[in-house]
């Protein structure tokens, strides 16, 4: 039976160049990460890092990380979901907002290899609503944009990868 060990959330996560990432502290200097291609892919995966291609920059993403003892129950009705494997040599995870900058020590897990299920919601509808703000003026446009904050959501569920699967 899987148990939740720890979690953290950022209801106002940043993204830049239409992406953000989660990586081991060591991966910030590694060159193994492939960025997602906007409009065609939503994940870029390296050995110790993942970049998520988001719909809109700077709208404030709702991002949650969960560390589990074993594979957790799947998220409810995500628009997109993928399970990958990542190696975290230090276990100190960084939230990387690309040009907006990294936030080291965002989350910690024991060093090792993990399965990571990434799920996302709000991707389809947010683009349409954001485009509608272009037809508005001044304060009305600002308020409509502010109302989109946190509508694009992501969940990262991490659990140790069984040695037989590595």
C-alpha cells in the first residue's frame, strides 16, 4: 500500500519561454535536458530533470509535488499525464522557471531513482480565455488576466523506482 511521505505546493508557480521544470540540484549544470517543442510536445525529459511545456507564460501556475512510498493512485481526470523515470543524485529538487530563475531546495527526497507521474489540468481552456482578454480594455483586461492565475495546474507524484525496472 502506498503512503504519502511529504508534499509541497506553489499556487503561484512561474514559467518562462512557455516552460518550467523540476530537477535535481546537480542537473542545473548538466546538458542532458531536451526542451519541449511548444505546440507539439508538453514534456522534455533528461536524466535528472523534466521541463513542462505550459500554455501561457507568467499567469501563475498551480504546481504540487508529492513523494510516495510506492506507486500512488492516479490523479483524477487529467488533460495530460505521463510517467517517466528520473535519477536524483542529491535528492535536492529545484523548481526551475527557466529565464525567470531557479528556486533551489524547493523539495527534498532521498537520493535515488524515481518514477515521476506528471499530470496537468486547465491547458485547453486557458488559452481560449487568455485570447479573449485581448478584446478587453485596460482594467477589464487586467482583471480577466488575473482571473486566469492558477487555472493551469500540475501534479508531480514521485515514488522510488523498483531496482528490477532500472
